């Protein structure tokens, strides 16, 4: 079991190392214009998460109010 965990950690370390071992100028993404695509995707995902949380909060509030009304009607 320990061998499997150790080998998985080593694999992940090697995989992440390749992600960050890029050659060239750090301004490459900016010069090509792809950085704006990355920023747009991140902002879109963030807005999606915020909208989902607002939707979820409204549904939970509605359910809580229904439970409170149901308990009041039983008494």
C-alpha cells in the first residue's frame, strides 16, 4: 500500500514538473494574446460558480421557509 502511494506521489510530482518546465519567454502568452483567453475562461468559470451559489441559496431559503410554514401549520 505504501509503495502504491509513494509511486503515485512521484508520478504526480513528475507530471507537475513538466507542466511548469516551459521554455521560452514568460511573456509568450501575452505576446500571442492567449493570456486574454485564459483570463476570460477563468472569469467565466468564476461567474458561473457565483451564479450557481446564488441560485442554490435561493432554493435553500425557499425550502427552509416551506419547512417553517409546515411546522407552524402542524401546531
